[in-house]
């Protein structure tokens, strides 16, 4: 299955959740903001949403500042 994340192509096994993809990129899902196919995705749904062929993700790591 092919998806695009932050403009880069990825080939994944079917059945991968958004959260699993985030973890595969060495990121913590609780600290990442996700847009899936140009729509914001609620963090609470990262585990349940399964990626599909052609999906487009934008991942932004949340950074605390002060």
C-alpha cells in the first residue's frame, strides 16, 4: 500500500493505524498533530483510523516553548 506523508512516498503493509505509522517514524503520537487527506484528525482517533491506499498525511510535531 502506498501513502504520502509530508510530501514523501511510503510503502506500508495494509492495516497500519495512524498511530503505528507515527511510532514507525520514531515520534510519540501524543506529541504529533495529524492532517489526513487535508482534514484535521482528532488525536483520540489515531489508534482506530487505518491508513488506506493513496492517503495523504501531514505530521507536525508539537513543540512546547516559553
